[in-house]
């Protein structure tokens, strides 16, 4: 049977994810005012001086007799089409691990990355919005690329031409799925990591939430930098470094999440494998920053480490699921992690196919990795909601148990234990308080003549009158069979006699409506200021003494010698 309370977080997280995705997708759909053309026709291709005619940018690899090496020069030349009178004409082109110069009729109009190549520093992938002269139509365009490292590229995506605002709008529209997912991951991760940071010391179980939130931030930056969608927002030649830095951190995050989210049986083995895998990652960082061995050149080592990590993590997850030794929270987090890991494996296969020049892999890779990231963040969101609902249920349960511990079973007023606690606290206050001692008259006669159910009704009826009279004033409690007490903590300016008179009037009304037996009480009260150096218990004894004095007088007036 489905637990509706546990199903709610899943449904809520799905609704939130769909709402946010639809909202961002709608906001990111832009309409172009002018035509945009993808220049995917034949170019004059030059590779280190060797010239080839009518070559599409994607087919550059067909004319390479070896992998490109550092310093190799590749040029693409074509004639710019005429799109009519468009404002701010521009090209959109994606460079790959190379410096770039763009010429129109032999004149340089754009250059990028030459200093990085000269210093043999890492230069990554990037989208470039390249302004064209207003009289561009029919002129010769040459895009010259200088390889910044081995195998810088073997295929290229054809440039697009159009009005620059339209190109930017089209770029955002085409990549709205990635932008939506990336922004959702980053915002969600930052927000919830800040929240969990305040509770992580006192609530150890929340450590997996904290790791999951940081992992979401990491994934958000990785997915956006991998597809270079940061380019229109932040101009930085370091976008690809962000991509590789965040990519390599995925393995450590996966191990950390598994470690904190579930019970690890063979902990020494797990820690050893996780430690070695993380060590590999940090060695690759050292090689990159310390010895200028670019992260891209060591990607094969990382991929092997990641594949090993996938099978190790899958083994531990499967083992815990089979043995049912995993919490509901752990199951949700592991579901998200497995979905993401599978998406990463499929993405790795697509990456290999892309390296083998299988067309149409770009859109497929976006769909796969985007789905994996969305499932992961939805599971994190569902986990937070489950934690909140369970915490709320525990709070209600704790409140219920506390109420049972401090409530009188017959009247639902505070009991003697609660009264003793409040009396103890009164010893620490400096304000003037008042304690009223109240005793029912005639309870024994009612029990003897009408039965104990009537006696219980008498007690409950009085409890209602007492609550109605003193509920806004202070604590109302039943401390014995027919003994009640009211504690007013801030009694300055309170007319206690008037309140007691109101209570007696309510009892008289009840007697008139239900004359089966007579209801009355004896009362006595005392203030703290009457006994400045006394304890609350001594103040109560004074109030109780006055109550018994009143009861004695009532008995004398009625000619009763035995206590009623």
C-alpha cells in the first residue's frame, strides 16, 4: 500500500521542477526579427598550407592525415551571403582548443587566444559573437584557427550569420533546456546548502543533504560550461577550465554522497577505493596547474576512474537495497545518483561516438545528460521535502506526547506534573504572580448519590467554566480529585476577586440550567508580594490555607460539620 505522506514529497518536487522548467523555458523563447542562416555549405579548407575545395566544416577530419598538433593552422574560407539590410550583422562561431583570427576581405576583424597559445596555456571551447562590417554581403570570410594542443579539433560546427541580437536570442532558445537545468541546479544547490549548513553540526543525518546540495551546484556549473552556455552571459576564456574542474569533481561527490546517505558494510574497502579514485582526480589537478599537462589530455584516465567508480558505487547501492538496510531518505538520494550515473555512462558512449564523427549526437547528448541532472535534482528536492514532512510529523508527535505527559486525562487541563514544573519556574521570576487554590464542594455527595459518572461530569463541567474564565489569564490545572489551581504569572493590576466572581456566576447559570445537583467551589489566593522571600510552594500553601478557611465558613453557614 502506498504511503500517501511519503508520496507527497515526490509529487511536490515534480510539480516544482515542471513549473520552474516551464517558466524558464517560456521566458527564454525569443523571436528573431531578421533572418539567420547557418553557413553549412562547402568551404575552401587549408591545413598547414594544403588546400581542399568544397569542404563542409564538419568534414574537416576527412582531410586530416594525422591528429592536429600544437601550432597547426587550419583555415576555412567562403563568401558571406546577403541577408539584406540587417542591423548589427554578426557571426556566431564555436572555437575548440585553438586561437582564432577572422578576416573579411583580408582584413582582421576579430582575434582570440593568441597569447594563451604562445604561452602554451590551456585554451578551451567557446562561442564567439563576431561583429561584421555593415557592407559584409558578398565579401570573402576567412576563419583561421591555430591549434592550442594535440587533437584540438577534427570537426567544426558551421558558423551562423544574422543580426547579433537575433543570434544571441537564437542561441539562448536553442540551449534553453541546458540553461534551465543548469540554473535550477545552481540556485537549488546554493539555497539548500546554506540552509543545511546551519543544522549540519547538530543533525548528523543531514550531512548527505549538504553534500547533495553542493553536488547540485557543481553539476549546474559543469553542464552549463560543457555546452558553453556561459559565453553569452560571461565572457571568459576559462569557461572550459570550469568545465573540467567541475567534471573531475563528480567522482569525489558521488563517493561522498554514497558514504553519508547509506550504511556501508565493507567500509574499509569502500574508503580505500574512494580514496584512490579521489587521489587520481587531485593528481590530475596537480598535473594541470603545476606541470601544464592540460586536463583534457588526461580525460581518458578520468573516464576509467569514473567507470570503476560507477560499478563500485552500484555494488554498494544494490547490496543495501537487497538487504533493505537503507533509509527512505537514502533510497531517494541513491535513486537520483543512479539516474545521473546512468545518464553519464550513456553520455560517455555518445562522447565516443562524437569522437568517431557520428552526426546528430549533440542533441542526443543534451537530452540524456539534461534528463539525468533533472532526475538527480528532483530527488534531492523530494528528499528535502520528505525530511521536512517527517520532521513536522515528529514535532506533532512530540507535542502530542508532551501534552499527554502534562495533561489531566479527565479534563484535559494541566496536571500536577505540569503544575510542579511551572511552580519551579516561578522561583526564578521577579514579577508579582498570583496562585489561586480551588476545591469543589460536594463532589463526594454527588458520587455517592448519583454515581461516579455524574461526579466525573461535575469535574468536567467545572473544568470548562474554569478554562472559560481563566484561559487568557494563566495556567489552569487539576492537581487532585477535586482540587484545582490557577497560576497567573503576571498578576499586576489583575482583579482576582472579579475573576472569581465571574467563575461563580457561570456556575450559578449552570446550576439553573441543570439543577440535578448543586455546583460550588471554595477558593483562596495569594500573591508573591505577600511573601517576598518565600518560594512558590509557600505562596501556594498560603492560598490553600485561605481556601480551607473559606470552605470552613461555607460549612458553618450551612450547618455542615463534615467536609462535603
